[in-house]
């Protein structure tokens, strides 16, 4: 693949950023957060760095981003964790006093993290500091996984979740271990002490699959324990009055507000014992309720379910208001509500894309981070202290050099799936690309675990569209969370086949309506989306797809639950050990439905040696089975194995570039595409 002309051209345009930084650079910066040491903190990547750098302001003044300058000092440079940039921040939290910072580092993309603690007065900003890191406290917490770090109000320590030691070789080998993730334990760590002295806060031997997330209410009077067992939108919700002497007293006296796995409950705010929660109880698109934990449990509707999916609700302005995100037709809408649950105003009404709320309850402002297919990123700010009509403003915009987002356009269509269900799909193109049935297409999908695939900016994808005259289609198929739990459940367990039918129908729609040329549609997806791709390749009529790229996919649906966190996916895929579930799982498992005589399109499977989410055996086994069963297939069946990488999180910029060049050059070559980019780019 390294010698493919398309790989060489894409590598020159996208991959050689360090030598040619003026060609294509996406400068990325997160919304700032004001911390308790009276400084602002934000992530920033100049576009060329392996990992983003954690910056902070030099004083309490909000940094000025109007001129595009990153004015601040380095607090944590992730690029100093390792020389090759393969380690990254996975979780982190500041103490209430603002003097300490706990952070978990993932090595080689593993879900396991090692947690460290350092004073905020001791930044990690230079190579010399990294080589002799005397600022960091001595403790190292191992075998931490899927964990938040929750400080106690006295700032003397924090809660975290860990698993038993996974390998006789120690924590360094945990990223390549495949044993099932069970027996999670909730611990308390007191800073300045070794992990061996940490206090076990909660563990239930009779329910080894339980996992934990602990948090405090804003007033710090109550501690909340969320227990989850799988990836379904259901949890237990326990509350206790916080007692600083909990360790000596053997833990907390939990008030089990919700003690059955029947719905999802998420803490939003509290007024003393009156709790505000976001829930899907009797509301598949979610609503907000209140419950007084000092009285017999009774949930009262606060913000009723609407026609939009209530994807986020946060308390802001010292608890006087709520900021809310509704998702309608896969487009986010941001609102400000009163404390009484009344809509006050909508923000950035002209924006089309996805939005994330960034802020803290104690402040009288919050930020909105927004992005879309043709919008690299805008951060808006809402200030409650400003006069009416002047409270919302644009704080910063992401800059892209070498690519003009205004040269592209995106629109949404609705098409019919096999059973007549209407499915939304976004179509993106360069404005010079005609819809006349001649364009190649890349079609992306996911369809699982109630996860929404929202509009997002990709300079690599837009470069491909411009260079090859292609279109990009994102099908929001069933199984996702775009429209709430009903949409999710229409594509899980015995209805999982609907996901595949929806995705195949998307390709047929693109061709029939002349968005794409016949046989020129390449499909792509990752993780559950990797399953989507492999299943569709095997199920669709020959010639439907021109190429397929399946990234870190779940291909063995009879054994997925036996490795790492796979057992948590039973809620979506079913339990292969249950005879009734087996009957609907076996027919859709890609590994067990490889045809011996069907002509398959060019197929690239990708995985990584440290992927302990979807272990590499899925891709290894499917690649071997396909190459054996279809040894005479006229099109290549390849596998790409990345080293010192995991499921995708924390991947360095260099690795992202290499992966993108490999994937999309494979697609360009397979579809027989001709380079339409500037000649000077092709001859760098």
C-alpha cells in the first residue's frame, strides 16, 4: 500500500504536515474552564503536535482569543509522557482547593490508566521537568479503568475505580490482556500515600459485573453513587449524606433511591434534599424530574419529554438557570431555561451541527463548543451578567489553513429502509462536485449503543472530497441515539439486522438518486461501526459497494462477551450463551457467515495491538477466515495492524495521519479514482 500513487499523494498533502505546515493545518483549542486556583485552563494543539497541550492563563483574566493567539502558559504537556507521543490523558480532576491535580495516563491507547497526582504549582512543561519530575507526588495508582477521579471536599484525596491485577507481568502488560473485566472496586486514595493503603469503599462480590461512578452534589453535602452493569441506558442511583469519617465507619449509609436496572438517572442539580435528574423513565427521548430524597420516593416531572431528544442539561449561573441541549433531526439546539423549568431563550439558532456545554454551576457564564461538517469549530459564550440581548457572543473560532470550509456544503436527506422506516442521512460535497451520478462516495455509519453520530468537521475527509470529486454520506441508522431510546431499541438485539438493512438502503439511495456512481460507494465504520461494515459486505448483493474499510470491528458475535469489557455489550447484541439469543445472533455474526462463492469488494480490516476494548482477535480471525474462504476473490482482502495503539482514543497526530493516508488511498485505488487536487500538491 505504501507504493500506491493515491497513498503517496494523500501522504504528501495530509501526511507531511511537519515539513509543509502551510498546506493543511487545523488549529484546535477547547473552551476554557475557570478553576479554583483562579486560572483558566484549556487544551490546545497547534495542528502539528502529537497530543494536545493543557494550557492555563497567567492570571484570572479570561484569555483573549479574538486574534487567534494562544496566550497562556503550559500546565501539562502530554507530549512529554513518552518520546513517541503514544501516551495521553484519559481522565483528570482538580481538587476543590485548587492546589492539586489528579490525572490518569493511558499508554499505547489502552483503556487501563495509571493515575498520578501533582500540585498545580508544579507544571509539566519542559523536557527537563519530565526527565526529573520532582514536582509530581510519589504515588502511582495502577489498574484503573473506566474511572472518574472524584475529590472529597477537604481535598485530601479522591475516589476512583480499579480492577484486580490483570497480568502476572504487572500493569505494563494490562493493555494487551484479554481476560474479562469483572470485579471492579471503588476505592478512596489519600494523597501522599501508596496505593496499597487505599480504602475499599464499595465492592459487591455477588454482582461482579457492576461498575461505579461516584460524584458530589454542588453543595458537597451529598455523595451520589451510580452503578451500571452494561452499556444499556440503565443504572442504579444511590445517595448518602457525606461523612468525612466514612473510611473509619466502613463506607457510606446509602439511600437506594433507584435500586432496579429499569431506566437511566443522571444527577443535574440539588436544592438540599430536592434532586433534579435527567431520565428516560417513561420517556424514551428523556425528561427532567425532581425527587425529594428526605421523603418517600416520588418522581415529579419538571421538564416534560418533548419531540426532541434531551441530550444534555446542566445547571449554571449559581444554580439559578439550566443550559439545555435538544437534538432534533440530528441537529443540536441550545437553550437557557429558568430554575422553574421555563424556556427563556435559544442560543446560536442559525448554527447547524453538534454542540457541547462547557461550564460550572458556580459561575455566571458558560461556553458552547460547536462544530459541523463544514464548520471547524466555534466557541460561544453566554454571560448572565451582561444586559439582555448582549449575553451571547462568539468567543473564538477554529482556524484552518490550506482548506476553505466555505467551499463545501452539507444537506440532509431522508430515505426509506427495507421495512419502510425513514432514515436521515447527511450528504457533504465540494461545491464543484455535481450530483449527476458520476461521483464516488464514502459512506459512514455506526448504529449502536444509543450513540449519536453527529455532524463533525474532518479536514482529512474534506481534502479527499476536494481531491477526488467525491461525496461524503453519514447515515444516522437505527441503533444509535439520535432520536432517543426507541430509535436505539429498533436496532439492537433481535432487531440488529435493521442496522444493516438501513445502511445498505443508504447506498442504494445514493446511487438511485445520482448522488453517487454505481459501484463507487466505499463504506466505513469503526468499533460497532466496524461490525456494520463487515456485516453489510457479506449481506449486500454483489456490486453494491466499491470498497469497504472496517476499523477495530466486533466481528465474532459468538465470543465477544468473553474478552475485556465485551460482556457489557450483551445488552445490545444479546447473550450468545442463551439459546434464545443465539438464534438471532448467529445469522448476523460476520465471522460465522462468510460465503465461499460470493465476490467480495476490496476490503481493509484494521485493528491495533493494544486495543483492549475490541480485542484484535476479532479482526485477525475474520481476515484469516475471509482470506481462506475467498482465496480466489478478485479483489484484495487486507488487514492493517497498528502498533502501540488502542481502540482510537489518545492516538497521536502522526498515527492519525498514517492511518488516514492508508485508508483513503486504499479506497481511492480500489475505486480507480483520479487525483483532481492541485498539481503542486501531487508533486511535493
